[in-house]
C-alpha cells in the first residue's frame, strides 16, 4: 500500500534493508501519493529532498540507514 504523502506535506523515512541500492528518485516516488519518478527527480533537483541533511542527485543509490527528508510543494 502506498503512503499518503500529498501536496504541502513534509516527510521523513529511513531506508531499510529492503531498499538498498535503489535510486533515490524511485524510493521517493514510492512514498508519494500521486508521485512519479520524474516528479520525485524534480523535487530532488530543486533541493526539496535531502539525505541525512545533504542534497543528492536523483540517481543516488540509497543505503540502509539513510534518512530521507522532504517537502511536497
């Protein structure tokens, strides 16, 4: 079941052992209610998403324990 993160909401989640090696944009998109990987990539490029407080590229490969923070405009 897809989480219900919608417009105007902030989110935070931690990468588990199920997600390592996945692209950041793919992982973020999987947590958005109406998101696509393209939309997630645009959020990441705009700096609306960070990993451990640092900006990353959409193709960043996530690691277990990474803390993903973001805001959906």
